[in-house]
C-alpha cells in the first residue's frame, strides 16, 4: 500500500461547502475536524473556504482549532480561500481579509489556522500578472484556467514563478466536464512548463465512470494523479494521458510496495513522492469518505486505515 499512500498523502482538499454535498459551514467544519483527528488524516489536505464566508468559518471553527502553548510545534489547519475571479479586480480586499485572519491566528493559543493558498479564476495573462504583483510571498495562488480552450499561453505566464494552475474536472451539468483530451492537454501543458496544478470536481471515484446523477462520465482520482505522475517522471509519453484518464478497468493498474503502473508504464515510489510534491498537488472533493471507500473496495487500501 506504500504507493497508494504516496499517491494520496495530503491529496484531498475538502470542499464540503460545494455541490453536490453543499453542506452548511458547521457540518463542513465538523467533518474536516473529525478527519484530521482520525486514522485517515494522512489523506487530508486543506479545507476550502470562500473569502466571503471566512468570518463564518472562523466563528464556527474556533472551538475545533488546535490550541497549544508550544507555537513551534502547533498543529495547524491549512485553508485555501476562494477569491473572486481576477477580472473583477477585487483581489486587494480579499487579501486584506486574509491577512487579518492570519494575524488573528498566528498565535496558536488563539487556535492555529493559516490561509496559505488562494484560488481564483483567470482568463488572461494580464490578470495573472496583476495578481502575482499583488500577492504577498507567503500566499501561493492557484489560477483556475478555462480548460475548454488552449491554455498553453496562460500556463507559460506562470512558468518559473511561485504559482500553480487549477483545472475544473467536472460539475453539476454535463457541459461542465472537459473531455479526456482537454484534461490531458492541460496536464501536458503544466508538465511542459513545470507548473504545478490542482484539480477539482467529480473526482470521488478512483476510475473513470458514469455518474447518472449529472449525467456525465467523470474522471477518476487514480487516473488523474497516477497519469500526472507518470507524465511528470517521463515514464509515459504525454500522448498516453487521454487513455489513462479514460481508464475504467481497475486491473489495468498495479499499486505495490515500490511501484505504481498502468498498462506497462511504471513509476517508482520515490518518483511518485516527487511528482506529488512538485507537480500534481491535490484534488478537491466535497466527500472524504467516498474516495477512501472506493480505494478500499478495489483493494488499494486495507479496510483498516493506512498511515503515511
């Protein structure tokens, strides 16, 4: 199970506030807190909060936030804040709210929490340049790109800079889902420019599958993360990315102690760790239990929780 844990350690950014779960803030905070306190905490990344609900989050999370007298070793809730699209030119106000939040929680006695990333939609290179000029160095941005068009120019704008790209891989309507070729082009563009990325929406299952509730075919989190790791490590040509993203057969994948592979393309455990750290950062999901349950059903995690 080592490669499964490497592939998914810290990978899930919890988006319980968003469809289809659409939980209230109290339930979202409770579920995130429970996950961080449980045996599956290795799976968890950040909690996703819109900037206009940051005050509500702070009020309801206060009893849950970790408190310790030893600030150097305090556990910290990491938060990714969704800010308005960059073309609305309201980033300055959002950054002021984030800075005030971080100032209030810099002392672990007040509940250790930190907004260290933001996510914003961007449509032009000029918008990305504008945002990067405004951002403090302690905030890492993910710019959500319009995956239904050629994003190579937008990705190139981020090359060599402290920024990442974001791709929406699904939604509540069929037309909100990119094709495998479009998602593969996005991943290949990011790999070519050495720009890290995160993905969100419709990634509850490890494999490509039909979600009749939408209805639409949705991508699998294993296909996404392993495909990105193989491409990043030059263990698979980018031309194979659409096929791994479309894969529905669990037997096409092998996850063992030292390697992960798909149809003969193999990547070592150490290379997966590098790819996750430097390239395929995370995926957003409104469910914590569903991806874990599917991984266990396929035998890629034991019934008892694993540890990194």
